[in-house]
């Protein structure tokens, strides 16, 4: 029974390795993602160039335009997976943007750790145009552009293939551990 199970696991591993090869080929056939990387780096550069006055202006805004609130709430959602946008007020957002460390946190944002509920909410950025964001303030426009690029990366085929490959590699490791365990039982 155990040798049969080991052979079955070997077949699963072979199939998973084949899937990785298929995804790798499909990923290399996709268009070059260099422009997306450049857009992301430009968005990061713009974040670095935000001056303290731009950020203080956001913090001190008492009656913010709806667009600014939406952009900052999305930033808060990006920074904290437990942030519940429907339960938050502008005052809660001001607490987060008040310490200025959030800009550094955006620089080190791990796009791969954005969960599905965050991603769903981040997509609401599409309800705002670049012109609308730029009319509010330089900071609003900069955050808007950053959010859009993050969303484009998460929705890119290259990213999706990369995530699929990572998940398959995890399944292979689990299967190999199980296989090793079964082989030790035989011995």
C-alpha cells in the first residue's frame, strides 16, 4: 500500500513540475513587464519626493474632498490588512497619516501580501480619474498614481503566473515531505 502511495505522489510531483513548465513558458510569452516596473519605480520616486509640507497639509485637512478621503482610505487599506474602510472616518485616517512613517511603509510594501479583500477595495481607485486626484493636491495625485501601479502589478499576467508557480512549488514541497515520511515508514 505504501509503495503504491509513493508512486502516486511521484506522479503528482511530475504533473506539478509539468504545470510549472507550462506556466513558465506562458509567462515568457507574455509582453515584457519592463514598462510596469518603470512605472512602479517612478511612483516610488514620486513618493520619495513628497515634502513634509505636502504631508502636513493632508494631516491638517478638516473637511477633505471625497476624492482625498477615498485615496487615503485606500492607502490605509494597503498598509493594514485589518483596516476596515467602511468602519473608518477621516479622523482615523489622520491618525495613520499623522506619523509620516506610512510613506516609508509604502516604499517597503510587499505587493504579494495584499489579500483578496484588500485587492477588491483597492480596485475602487478606478472610480477616480487622474485629473480629479491632481486637482486635490500633489500628495493626493502621488498616492493615486502609486495605488494604480500597485493594482496594475497585482492584475498583470506576469504576477498571476508567478503566484501560480509559487503555489505549485509549495504543493511540490508538501508532496515531497509526505513522500519522505512514507519512505521512512518502509525502512
